[in-house]
């Protein structure tokens, strides 16, 4: 196996773990305290985490090009950041 591939998979799994942990902590905070801000922030972190996951899954399991996979990832992460921004300003 190529060293760069192993490094990519390792860093993506680490990023996925951090994203899942952030989403779970946000959800627990929302369940404990309620509030639209915490709910929206949890949803946003969930989208951002899925965006990280989507790239690897789509690239490995479909015939999409790398550019198409990056577009899909960027759209999902962008939605996550838009929801997070909305939670800050509302």
C-alpha cells in the first residue's frame, strides 16, 4: 500500500472521529439545555462531518472523478457552514 494512501485514510478517520465527537457533544448539550442555537449547531456539525466522509466513500465506491467528488464534498460542507452561520445570527 502507498504511504500517502495510508496517511490519507488515517487523517480522514481522525477527522471523522473528531467530527462525530463534536456532533455527539453538541447533541447532548442540546438535549440537556434545549435551544435552537444548540440544535442548529449540532445539525451543522453533522453536515460538516458527513461532508468529510462523503469524499472517501464516493471516490472509492463510485466511478465519479476526483473533481466531482470534491464538488459533492464542498456542497455538503458548505451547507453545514451555512447552518452554523444561521445558528450564530438568529
